C-alpha cells in the first residue's frame, strides 16, 4: 500500500523551475556605452589670421561685427572653404549649409574705407575688459545691487571706480545684446531680492526694539500657536536682542550669536541652548523674525483702522486698549484753560 502511494506521488511530481540569477548590471552594455565613439563633429571654419577676438560683453558698436563677418567670409572664399554639413542642426543642416556657402561665394573684399572704419570702431568698446572682469562685475551686482557702484568697483580687480561706472552705464543700456542676457539679469535680480529682504528684516527688528526701554528684560514675542516646546521665552528674547545688537546683515552673524550664547552668564547651566549649532540658531531666529513681522503687520493694520475711524485729535492709544488724552486737552475733550 505504501509503495503504491509512493509511486502515485512520484508520478504526479512537478519539478520546480530552475533558479535564475539576476546580474546587477549588464557588463557588455556598460563597456559598449563607456567606449562608444561619438559622432564626428563638423570641423571649425577657418578665421582670418590676426583678426581681433571681440566678445559680446565688451559692447563694441554693432557695425563692427558686420565688418568682421564680411572679412571672415571673404577670407574663407580665398581659401576655397566648403561648408560641411553639421549633424547638430538635424533636418535643417542641408539648408543652413547652402545658406552659409552662398555667403562665402558672394563675399567681397573690404575697401580701404571699411578697413579704416573697422580700426576706428575697435577703439570704441571695452577691449581691456576680460571675461574674468565681467564675471566679477556680475557677482558684485548680485551681492550689492546695481546702484551701489562704490562697492561694485571694489570687487572688480584692476579697474578704477570711474571705469566701472562707465561700464555699468553701458551694460544696463545694452545688456539685451548679451547672449545669456536673461540668465544674467535673473542672477542679479535674485541678489537684489535678498538685499531687500535683509533690509525688511532689519526694519522689523528696529521697530520691535523701539517699543521697549530695556529689550533684554522687557521684550515679549507674540507666539500664537507657534511657540514650540524646545526654546524658552528667555532664550528667544536673548536671541532676538543679541541678533539685533550684532547686526542682522553682518557676515557670519550666527557664529557670533552662538559665541554670545555660550558666554552669556544666564545660560551657564542651560545645556540645550549652549549646544545649539549656528545653523540651528539661524533656523530659530528665522521663526522668531516671522513672528515679529506678523506682529508688526497686525499693529500697522490696527493703526490704519483707528485712523479711518477718525479718533479725537490728541488721543494716544496705549497697550491694553486704554485711551488717554495728551497735550492741553482735558477729560471731556476740551482744551484746558491756562492758569494766570
């Protein structure tokens, strides 16, 4: 009986599939891609020897580029240059090839007047400005804003303030001629937006501090529901006041703030605040600045609403909603009589 059962089991046995090993990467495909020879690019077209190299950021007159192109096309005609197909242009490569070849075949030599005009125009650009000078100028505009010529001139090495001022005037007049005009302007505008943001934060901190005679002891922050559980009110007060004292727009201000926290006597046993990094203090200060800006905005809206209501002249509103009368006005809103 047992043997019959064993035979039945063996007869119905289904062999499991063979194990397939998955390779982490296809070795052949990897080396085929790594050693793949790229398609040959079209060779560079010849240029006349000793022709000056001019860049768009040097802001030469547009007429100069027309004369230089004429000189280049005629030189290619003299060396019987044939324009090859450029595969980068795709379907338009044949049309572009024919157009360039026609320009070369129809090119004419420059006249004496045109040569003199070319030499004259070469003196009307910023030939002594290199790519390095231009990059320094753009970064300085991003850092200080387009109107701070004095600081911009300090960032451009080897150029006097007068040279930078002259270049800046031409740059903002003709910046649309640059190849990467949109990218450059966006870079400068991002920097100017940061400058405006820093000025706005400094103004908010100044307004907050002006409400207290002793901010390090009296300052209060309207947390709302955003107080958090980690920092105490005393710690937040110190961070805001010390940030204002050190100067918000100062470089490495949060490193100095961290050093001030560690040396403050009131925090000598407060290991939480003393162990915070400069980045963590910066994040907390950003949160507190947002709360202060919101508080300032609410106060400004209240003041505007009170002005619209037309409160009596001479009234002064103080904290707590109480109203007192200032100047020579009595409790009934009438002018006080002078005592003789």
